């Protein structure tokens, strides 16, 4: 083998060894952030709940545009209706929604030559969507779920996916 070829191969191996931990870390971070966290009161019999409504003050403080807010409410309603619950003015439980969103800025370098370079910057929102189910008689949270969301691209699709994933196992079965 030529010495220059061996140096190139060693350089590629070294580069791979340096970037592999970074790639693995990024993968673990992405999979851990996309997890759904659910907590609920195991002493509660969820079969007693038939009707729901939304917590008005919670919706007023939801920090997303009005159009997306209506979409989120409609999607949660749709998911709960599919599970056999009905919307009511005198509900058994109320649904409280809130988000913790912040700006995310990704910078992707593009190099055209050794003398000129340019970076591509992509801005999006990311954070957590929270859904709480509150028993009105007991006045306490009986079920709570949270899910990481990255609103890059189609925000509506991301919200819908997060909502259905959160409510997938609601109500909990004993």
C-alpha cells in the first residue's frame, strides 16, 4: 500500500472514531426527548368517567397561536370521543392543556471552498406538550401526560401525533 493511501485510511478511521460518540449521543438524546411520560392515580376507577370539558383558564394561557389552539382542542376532543367519552357542560373531568415551548436554532455549515463558506440556519419551536385530567368532584389531577414536540415542518401533524401518543393509553386499564 502506498503511504499516502495508508494515511488517508488512518485519517478516515480516526475521523470515524471521533464522530461516532457524537452520533451516538445525538441518537440517545433524540430518543430520550421523544418519550412520553404518563402518571396517574392508581387508586382511581377510570371507568366512572363518561363526560369531559376543557379548562377555560388553561386554554386562555396556552402560548400558541389561536388557530393552533383550536386545532389542539379539536384533536383532543376527537381522541376522547373515539374512546367513548362525550363532551358536556356538566363534565366528570376537565382537560387542562399547557405547553412549554422555546426557540430552537440549528446551524448547518456548507463549505464551498477553502476561502468561502456559508451556513444554513433553521429556526423552529420545540418543547413539551402537557395534558392533565382533573376530577371535578375531588378537585385533583388524576392523570397527567407530557410529550416532547419539535414543531419543525408541519406543526399540526406534530401536535396531532403528540396528542394521540399521549392519549393512547388513557384511560388506564386495571
